[in-house]
C-alpha cells in the first residue's frame, strides 16, 4: 500500500467527509488538519480529488490542501501511529 500525508487542509469538514466516504479505517489523524492515509494503486491526484481538494464540488467552492506520498519518515509521535504507517507500507492491500 501507499501511505500519503494530507495536511494544510483549508476545509477540514470536506476532507474528513472524503476520508470517511472513500477510505474508512484507512486514515490516521495526526494533528490539526493533518492525516496519514493508506490506499492501493492510486495517484496523489486521485487521492486529492476523492478528498475534495481542488475543484468545486456541487455548491462547495474550491478548497486547498496538500497531499504527498510518504517514502520516508522520522520524528516524534505516538508509537501506534508509527506502527500504523509501517504496517500499511508493507501491506499489499
């Protein structure tokens, strides 16, 4: 699986709905408007689109946020979060 970092989200309600609708049980909230997300066989743009980042959706205007693939990581945080990332990066989905 690929793990993505999602952050600098302008409309957290919209992005949270996208996460819950398209990736239930496949994301980890890591801070204010920041998430890790695990998915299989999707591009960064496909993920961003499903989360509602970018173009107008219905009556909801354009919103912003950043999605990047996680190829390496380091830092201090909850040990469960690091394990979550490691397990999903090793998984085939």
